[in-house]
C-alpha cells in the first residue's frame, strides 16, 4: 500500500450525545433556548428565534421534524414560552375501510328494522317482513339518518386532516327494535380513536373539529322534523294499542306552532311520518353529543373555549359536578325519564374517572381564541343546546287516545237461531 493510500484514523468524540442534547440542537433551529425547565424531564424556557415571527408556524415545523423521531413538542403560554418534549402518543390502529363499511351497513339495516317497527305500531296488520314496509322504513328513516351521520363524520374527518389529524370515520351504533322509552334506534356515534391521545394543533382546531358533527346532526334534524310533520296525515291509523308519542325539539316545535294547532301537533306526533322521527332522532343525538359530560364532544368544546388549565381546576370540576347533580334532581322531579337519568349517572361517574376526564391534548397552548371567535363558538354551542332541547320527557303515551268512545250501549250478548237471517 503506497503512502497516499493510507487512511487516516477517525477521531472519536469523548462526549456522546444524549437524547436531550439531540433534541436541544433540533429545537434551536426554531426557538432560542433560555434555560432548562426543572420540573419536567425534557423542556426549556424558550423564545422565538430571530428567523421566526409566529409561534404556531414554528411549532408546526418543529413537530413535523420530531415526529420522524417519535417525539412531539408542546408549547405552553408564558413569557418566555415553556417548550416540553414528550414521546409521541400511540396512534392506535383504526378500522379498515372494509370493516368501517360493514359497520355502517349493519347500522343502516338495524335502523331499517326500527323504522319498520314504528310503522307497524301504526298498523298492527302489517308484518315486519313485508318488503314494502321495509322499503318505506329504509327510504324515509334509515337512509336519511345514515346519510346525515356520514356527512357529519366526513366533514369532521376532512377538517381534522386540514389540521394535521387523521381521525377516521365515526362508528355509529343502533338497536334493531323499537323501545317505548327510546323509539329512535340510534344509541351512539363514537370516534374510532381515543380523543385524549390525539394531538390538536391549537384550541381553535379543537373547537372546530369537535363542533362540526353535532352541528350537522342538529341542523339536519330540524329540517327533517319540519318536513316530516308536514307529510304526516291528520287521519288516525289503525292502532291496536296505546300510541307512542314523540315531541319535537324546541325550535321545530315553535315553528310548527305557527303552522298547526297544538292539538294537531300532538296527534301527528303519535303517528309521525318516519322522516319526522328521523329528524327527532338526529336532533336528540346531536344534543346529547353537545352535553358537557366527560368524554363527550361538548366537554372537549368547553375545554377549548376556557383558558388553558382552567378546565382542569378543582373549582371548574366542582361546578360541573354540581350542575350534573342539579340536572339529575330536576329530571327526577319532572317525570324521571330514564335515558336522561342514565346519562346523568354516566356523567357523574366519568367526572371522577381519571381516564374519562383527561383533558384534550393541545400542542400549542401559547395562543388561544380572540374574543370575537370565542364568543361565536360559545353562542353556537349554547344556541344548539337550547333550541335543540328535546324536552324532559320526549317520549310518552298519547293520553286519552280512546276518549269519547262510549261502549255502554253496545250489546254484550248475541244469540242466533237456526235458519235466522242476520
């Protein structure tokens, strides 16, 4: 080997980089580090570097780089900012497109059976296996509900993708029978992923992603309810037992009162067109989703509207707990509708469950809402809760449905003789 071909030995650095050193060098590309934070494992007090003028843009660029290393950065408000580095939360495996399609297909089939049972209640001579009955239930009850739920789920997914979050489609749940206390069939509308492990860019994206699905359900439910009542006849069907009566939400009820008399609304509610029942179903489910119960979209929306850390404070949790108890007492004193009591019991239990009441994972706490945007979100949420209120007892029996029918003059015994003409 000639002299020029000799390979020079490499120098080995005696100071090996730790994870902290590597992350510190990466952070310095977008932020100027002032000093280390003492109460976290990896964190610094930082300000924006000279090349950066927007904290949100800098944090997003930093996280795009860190996610390739399975880390994620959280920026908290302050002057200077607090920047904390955490291991990236597990994303979890969502359902495949085939599995999701199968769930939605079964869900639509269950709704079809529920709608057919509602129509059968109005005419006991109909059979649940009649093709015409199932076709009517599918077209006017199952299909409208499934379509609106899919649109709400898809809108949420698209808005989430624009904000760097892949949430997938919702999972709808239904029962294939008619319950006298819950004749709606729809019993759930769930996310595929754990919401407390999904990193939201900021509070605005959290509010927008959370609100879109309940908003779609309630507004569409209003429209279907009004159309369904207008399609319902004033002629009573052939009831074989006491009719089940449903009540519209507050806003549709007010609009209907301008078009029909209160007696006519009550009668139509007992043999409501399936599209009207679909509208009440959507409104009720959207209203339930907006309730500030742990794990529900309404609780995450409230967390987004409050100041950072305010939702986790003891005084806030206490007031929410007291509000749930007050609502439970009010429901007990006014009919005791058991689905509402079930929701209240679930809310009380989850309010003190650490996993269920975990706050949303917001990456950038350094910026919040401007007051005008926060007020708009708050007005929409409160308006939907008030105008979409389904009532203390939204389902009941039609009282005195056979009133006015006097059978005292009817014969009790009938005698026939041979060869007698009747």
